[in-house]
């Protein structure tokens, strides 16, 4: 193919940021390519500018438009000022040239390197230069990462202008914002006082605005930046910013967040439920597979059946009954009312061992399933398919659950603890006032004081009382 036959040339130009000071700006690249094509006698069909787009991928609007024109046979050559303007990725460069340009009969010319794909030498040079483009990209990434690690080690936050709530980002440092810092402190105080994440979110949003979800509250409770830490790539460093909460408050919150009480049934009345979205959340279990029940879409559903959270599935084939939320809530409250006014029933419950054969079996099955999950995680660690920090975190979570289930199993096998009877009776006497109130938190605290767990088996509902 002779150069004079190139009557439809697409000129591609790019800089990585809108305000970047480079040796060749968008206008300069255009000017040089226009002069180059004029000298060669080529007609420019269109100039495709991508201003402010990285060369590390091909997700660029002008590049995609050029590829569309190539596929529609509107171009017979693509010209760039320099190879790395097309891409800094070796793989992307060769893919574009071989699978898009050459495959559609389009030649490629790089003005600065003075070669084109219409010659064998040009094709060879494409491969060589794209290797160096990839190397430069990797070196830039490495330098950038090392810089961020260095800042983190020096104690400086690396999130740029996206400062966490409670701080402003000024001159490269986090500076306490007194107004929003008080909000952070209030969140910690309320959580430590026993309020749920959901109720805190609603309160904060109503009082201050800007707290748009319970996730915002949870992220605040988990963020170690408030005790003077900065993190990068999973590692924590001592930061230079002032603390907003005390170390003691932060670590107590982490203990509550990671405690087994969050994922398993409550073990004491003092552990106010973490999520108080529904009356019986965290108390309901499947008597068939041992999994917990969750509340969603109007029903309490076995996790194994609903599969709404993969980590809580114990038997993927479980078909236990879904219970309407209001019906199960009313059924449990009815049992508490019956305990108050039916002396025979009260004596029957108080004198009845709280563990049952089904409960013991379900707990044993759950324990065995956790042992299998722990074993699988250890296998994954040995073959090295998952990063060690992820495996370690998951193993700690599984072990915490296992310890809780083991305690419950031992307690169930040993029978009732009569030492709880006094607290149980005291809670029962206050039940009328609490159940008539509008406080979901108080109702859940009452139920967690009186009820160990609720077991569903088809239409059958069995309550394991804390006596």
C-alpha cells in the first residue's frame, strides 16, 4: 500500500489529566500530526482527542469512537504523535493494533518513533516499544504506591480531599472539625450505651442531616482514624492527627462489633442487639439445619433457604417454613402474656429444662458445620489461593462463632441454670409496660433477657427460655 492511498486518517491525541503539564499538550499533538499528514499527502478524516484520560486502559470516549469508525471502515490509517499516547499497556497496545487496526485493514503510524505497521520492521518495533511503555507505566505505579506507603508510615492520611467525618483535610493533614467531631463522639457514646446502629443512624440524620444510612454509622464505628491511625494496603500506622475518641472507647466498640452476640443468639441480657430492625432478630433458629433466621420481605426466613447471606448457610437444601414477621412476633408475645397470667403454664415452663433434644442436635450440627468451614479455610491457606489477611480474618470470625455455639451446646447438655430465675421473673413482671411502649430497643432487651432462642420446625415454634 502506497502512502498516497491513505485518504482517511484518524489522528488520536491524549493527555492523562486536564491540567497536566506535559511535553506535548493536546493542541501541540494536533498541530504536529496535522503538519505530518500534510507533508505525507494524507487527508485527515477526524482528530480524536481524549483529554484527562489515563493510558492504563482503553475505557476512553474518543478512543472508543475511533474504534467504532474503524469497524465501520471509515478509516484506513491511525496516526499518533507517540506510542504511549495510544496506550501505556503492552497488552492493550498489541490488542488494539493486531485485533482492531490490522484486522480491519487499518495501518498504524507513530510519528515520533518514525515507523508504521505497513512494514515488517514497524510491526517488530511496535512490540519492542510497547514493552517499554508498559515498563514506564509499572514504574509510575510503583513510585506512586511507594509514595503513599511513605506518607502512611510518616502518619499522614492519604485520602486527599475525602477526609473522614470529624476532620477537614488542610495542607495535607487531617485537622479536627469541632462540629462534626462531636457528632462522631455522639455516635460512639450512643452505641456504647446500647443503642442499635439503625436507631443511631435515624437519630443522627434527624438531628444533623448528612447521615444517610446505617452504613455511615457502622463505618464511623469501625474507622481507626479516630484514635490516630492511618491505613494503607491493609497495614495500620500511627497517624499525626488528633484523636476524636479515646482508645478505650474505640476498642470497646470493636469488641462489641466483633462479638459473637452480633452473629449468634444473645448470651446475656446486657448485650443489647446490634441490629434492632425487627423484634426477634438474632433469636430465631432453624430446628432442621441449625442456621439462623433473618427478617426480610415480610418474613422470618432460614438463611439456608433464603441464601441472603452465603456465610450463614448450613444446608443449601433446607426447606424449612418462612414465618410472617407479624405472626411470629405475636405468637412469641402471646407466650410471654400467658406466662404472666397462667400459673400452671408458668410452673410448667419454670420447671422444664430449657434444652430439648432438637435444640441439642441443631447445635451439634451447627458446630460440625463450623468445623468443616474452618477446615476448608485451612486447606485454602495451604494451597495459597486466598491472601493470608483474608483467611486470617475469616478464621477468627469462624472461631468466634464456634466458641459461642460450643458454649450453648454445653449449656444445653447440662440443662437449665436456675440462677437466672430471679432475673427472668423480674423481667416478666415488667413485660406489660415494656410491650405496650413504642421502644423497639426496650422490647428487644426484654426478649433477650427472657428468651435464649426460638426454634422453627415447619409450623412448630418452640421457645427456649432463659431459666
